[in-house]
């Protein structure tokens, strides 16, 4: 690991100021990706700005169906929140199956989406929920925020503050996890919204990261049942193929996980 300067931010404003004053600075939230990358000497930030002590970035609130989750809220906190489980059980379920207990107690929702790993769980959840990502400068829809594999719309020094969304009428998530890492080899989040629309987002399978499946959305909008997906074929031309699974295998997993996610909606 290369030498780096450590800073403990006391507020969002303080964190942004510290990061902007150092060209090679990185925000440190849970550190579940950044620190291992630094240990392998694949990243060498000049400065680390620790966000773990910024109270404004923590917590979960549900008000009249509007959900807000602070960016520094851990996966474990998302998983065990009774308020969130009542408003959006699919997201609580998603968080409870991220990594292992250590990862869930250290990793944060903001850190996960800012990294945008193509096999991470939250991007699919937030895209299907039609969530808004709030930064220190602006608000972005999930569709705008996730721009490609390990890529987001965040600008240099911009900090994720929270995610917000309206609680769906129904939602569910199902993934086929890698047995070692617990990352999604394919994961599908399905959300039916109050206006009757359905959003289906897929992680772990796309060659360019998380994406929505419009064919499934249309089928489920007409008939919200697992059986509505029986005759649907998933195109594998833009899917990932690696040592863990071929594109064709992932195409089949998308359909299987989607049907399980719908069934989990109850």
C-alpha cells in the first residue's frame, strides 16, 4: 500500500472541502472495495477523506411512503430496519444477502453505488425502484446515475449524500450468488409501482453493468405474475461471459431470477 494522508470529515461540507483541496483524494465510506484495491497497489489516492463520522450521511426515514437512506448507512442497518422492511421489503432482503456479516456491517449503500460494481446488488434495487440519488450538488435519477461498468454520473469531488424513493406497491429481489464472493452472478429486482407501472432491473449479467429489461416490464405490467414471463426469451448478445457463467447461462438466470423475484413480491 502506498503512503496516503488520512482526514476525518465532520460534515458533508467539510468532506467536500477536504476532497476538493487534494486532486488525488478519495472518499472512504465502508472501504470494502477501496482498501483492498489500495493494498493490491491498484489505487494510490493521495488523501483519504473518512465519511464514517458524518451524522448527516446516516440513517433511514420513512415518511408517508417516501423513503430516504443516508449514504453512510451500512448494509446491516438497511437489512434490519423495521420501517424499511414494512415500506420496501425487497430492499431489506437485498441488503441482508450482501457479502458476509463483516461486509454488511462495514459496507455502505453510498459506497456501493458510487463504485457501481457490475455485480453489486444495490444498483438493480435503486434502478427498479426509480430512486433518486442525492449528492451535495444535485439530484439524479438512478437511470441517469448508473452510466456503465464501474461508471457513474458523479463528477470529481461530488459526494453521494442519500438515496430517496417512493415505496412501491410490491417489490422483490432474487439473485444467484457466486458461492465465494456472494456477488450476484445474476440478480433481478422487480418493483410494481402505485401507478401500475413495473420496473425490472438486472445486475451481474450485463456486459456494461446494471440495466432494465423492457420486455419483462411490459409483460408484468399486463399481468403481474411469474407465469407472465414463461414465453419470454432473453437475448444474450449483450450479456457477460466469464469463468463463472456463459452469456447464455446468464440469460436463463435472468428469467429464473425474475420469476423468483415476482413470486417473492407476494
